[in-house]
């Protein structure tokens, strides 16, 4: 199997220039969650030319692509997300987004290109692959619902026994990866709060119930939940993202709408937070004569890597980039990622692909208008994903773990 690994890496080197072109084309033509139609057809064309069996969907633009080999064996999956963000790009790159107010500010263009390159490379050697491989191209990762659940419902994991994925990471240099055993990323929930007061003249506040004042007390109280009601050894975040209310400067506001997110890396704490929030909201509203509406939606769970899959990933990565450039991330981050839904069903591993190159200006943080990916990282991602997939299929044959 060492010969297969070398052959795959040589093929990656051969397709790398084309993958860079594809990545830049995707970057120039980003599409928001649920709108990934042109992205889908680009992916479909490449995969069909490489001999994949394609499954499409009527209600979204995801693709499941299977490479059926001549071998009897397990099936391993590689997943890439496809969607962009509603951000106006502010780079001077020749391949900057041509769509006003939309850009690939989280690296999903690179994820898609990397998976396509891996698919092209391994298709050349399908008769030598000791098992089957599936590529999952997922829409709507950036949506509040997350596109992974739709892909799973559509059979993305049917017959799959392991899955691997990656994410561009500007906090590590190109040539490095970040790995993590166990909990790697936080759960990602959202909530809505509406406060209902009573309008009155701004000069006679005693005749009304000021929803803005009530809301300010609620905001203050919610921020105390993390600092005073949750064990500081278990990270949690409650963030308010929007607040809307009021009609005029001289009218006591009667309605305020707030939305926000909750992130945790402990499921028991996650389950308790909605009750803590509502207790605070209810108590403040009752004492101030206001009423409220509170809606809490559980989103993606924590992303929990499976140790055995991390073992495989880490072994393969050290053979490609060396042990010192495989960085143990140690602590989880509070960002969410719906790859976690796949890991609830099958074992797998997710890793961070370093993309920071100061000379190329690719070190801006994710979800930033100047975000970009160093194209030199693409072939590293391709090789590690392919090696991990083959490593799972041949587990124990040429390395011990």
C-alpha cells in the first residue's frame, strides 16, 4: 500500500495546478447557503469526467459521489462544504469575488477544490484501492440549520464506516496542520427573545413599560450566567448578535427583538443553559411589568473526533509534513461546525489545514473581508485526506496503531 500512497501523491502533484484554478474560480463566483447551483454543476462535471457515480437532490444542491472499486471492502467518506458568506470582499486579488456582497470568507472554496483534487487523483487508481470511497459535497454549512442534516437524511452516510474532513485555518502557517483528540469545537445554538412593554410619551415614562430598559437588564443578566452560574472549567459563551426596538426618540418603546448564539463544549451544561436564560428573562419581565417570548433552538452538537480516527490521520500527516508541523490544538474552540453531525453517526476525524502566508496576505481571520487561502496548502490537504482514507481502508497493513 505504500506504492499506492506514493502514486496518489504523484497524481495530486500533477492535478495541483488545475485544482488551484478551480479554487480561484470558485472564489470568484461564490454562492450563499442554499444557492450553490453553479458550484454544484462545476463539481458534477469534474466528478463525472473522473468516473464517479453521482447522486443529486431535488431540494438542495448537495452531491454524493461514489467511486466503486473492484475490491470488496469498507467505505470511507471525505466531506467538503460549498457555501460562501454575505460579506463584501476587500482584497485586491485577481480572483476576488465578482458577486457584490458575497465572498468565500471561510475557505469553503478551498475545501471543495481539495476534495475535487482528491477525487480526481484516487479515481486514477480505483482498481488498487482496497475499498470504496465517497465524496460528500455539502451545501449550507453556514446556515443556521446546517446542511449536514439534509445530506445525512439523503443517504450520505449509508454504508459509510469512517469519515474525514478539514477546514482552512489562518492561525497556522501553510505546511502545518492542527489536530485534536476528543472535543474539538463547540455546539452552536441560537435563540430569540422578544420583550413586550407598553408605549407612552417619552416625557411620561411612568405611564408605560419601557421595553428598552427591561431589555438592558436582561442583557446584563444573561452575561452573568456564564460568569456566575457555570463552572469556569467548562467553557461557555452566550452572545447577543442583534437588537431591534423603538420607533422614535420621544416614545417609550413597547417591543424589542434580540437574537443570539450559545456555544458550549459540555452537553450537560448546554442542556441547562436554556432554563437558566428563561429564569432570568422571566424574573426581570415580571418585576418590570413586561411580558416576553423566548425561543431556543439547539443546533449542531459539539464536534467530537474519534481517537482511533485521529490516530490514523496523525500518522499519515506526519509522513507527509513531519511530526513538528502537526500541531496539537490542546483546547477546543468555541466556533461551531456541522461536520459534528456526521461524527454523531460514524467515527471520523476533522483537522485544521494551515493556510497563513504573510507574503501572500492569507493570514486574515475567518469571516473577514480580507480572508484568503494560500494555494500552496491545497495539495497538503489533498494528500492528507487521501492518505487518511487509504490508511483507514488498510488499517494495520503497513502501520501499527
